[in-house]
């Protein structure tokens, strides 16, 4: 594809409602936005290890028209990492401005408006797990965010009908905790994705065991 074809294809791109929701979940989790022109345009970068390759491939299909040549596989020591990058595009600019401040990723004040069940499901699939093999509760390992930011997230999550608590961890960090009833809501939000990505079903099997 030559430069003109790439430019024409990029001009026709527009984020769908579903892609915007997926993007919010990814930015809360393991996804990153990168800019090379002082914030005029951004590109989405997503990476996962071999155990999450099926999930990575599913995400790549969800953003397939945005990925012109950005799929890759690389080795880091003894591990193989799979990833993709989208094209640089101004459609990501709003999200770059919301989720990044002074070079750090944050939970933005507008999270109440941005968070949806799909976005929460993606955040959980990126960074969540069962509390333990013996519990029917779930956690999101949200250790990179401040307490103030996580309170904002809790308020947004509450608007989706899901209760949560903040559990303090070492070095003053916190993780989001979802008791049994709330964990079932998270599992229900994630279930449509897990039909396509069964390798991640273990994350909720304690909450809603397979029949």
C-alpha cells in the first residue's frame, strides 16, 4: 500500500461506538496511546504475552481497519510478546487528552461519562482476576492509579449497578474489589467476549462455573 493509499484510508476512518468503549477499557487496563506530534494525533498500542494471544487476536479483529501494518511478534528474553499498533490518527486525540496528564496515564474526571459495561469488562480482562481460588469475588489490580482516581472509578462503576471497595496494598497502592454479587455482574459483562476468547474464561470460573 503506497503513501497515497494509506492517507486515503486513514481519512476514511472513524471510531465506532463499540470501538470507543473498547478503547476506554483498554486505556484503563494494559493499552497505551502514543503520540509523535505533540498530541495532534495518537496511535493505540496493545501488547500481551503468549497466554493472552487469543485475546490479543480478538482485539486486533475489533480494530482491524485501524491496523494497516502494525501487527507484530517479538521476543523479550525467553518470552514472546504479541501486539499491534493502529495508525496515528486524530480520532484518538480526545482520549489522549483525557487519559494522559504530565506523561502519566490516569483515570480521567470524565470516567463517569465514558465507562460502560463493555469498557469495564475489558478493564477486568486486562487487569482482573479472582481474589483467590477459594473466593467467589473478583479484583482489578489497579495499582498504578491514585486513591482519588480510583474513587472516581468507583463512582462510575456504581452507576453501572456494580458495588466495589478499595483494598489497600503494599506501598500505599489500592486494588478494586468486587464482592460476590458484584462479581457476577462483571462476569455477565465479560461473558459475550469470553464466548470468542475462551482462554480467559478462568478469570470468572469461580464466580459463574461452567455448566
